[in-house]
């Protein structure tokens, strides 16, 4: 399968995850970009962030139209997320690919344990 089709399919899976779970597209996108589409680690993380932005805007619009998005409650998280994103974007260029992979794996593991045992 050509790389563009693989990346498009990864985006579809990410969109499904984002829409169904309110986030999590990066859980699919980063591994698919690196292992399946052959993208370099740093580029995969950065590309995932760009894709997640688009997916989140679409998902937020759908939730808003359905009356399920409390903007007043979401705004503080958006401000914090913006600041965290700026900081992470600056740190991405300084972190080793191994550290990024381990941090990503740790987040996946922690999220999985929480979802399974602490609903």
C-alpha cells in the first residue's frame, strides 16, 4: 500500500478514536506513522499533533452542534493545553527519540491501567 494511503488510513483510525473517545488519536497515529508508514519519530510526533488538532476541531464542532460541549467548562483546559503544547513543541527538538518513545509508551501503559482498573 502506498504511503499516502497508509497515512490517510491512519488518519481515519485517529478520527474514529477522537470522535468516539473524545481524544486518543495520537495513540493510533504515532505508531502507524512510524512503523507502518515509515515516518521518522520526531516527524511522526509533530505530524500527529497537527492531525489531532484538525480531528479535535471536527469532533468539537460535532459535539457543539449536538449540544454536548460545555464551552465554559472546556475553556480552562484549552488554555492549559495551549500552554502545554507550546512547551512540548519547544522540548520536542531537544528530546531524544528513545526518550520520546519511552515517555509515549509510559503514557499508553498508564492510560491502559487506569481504563482497565479505575473507571
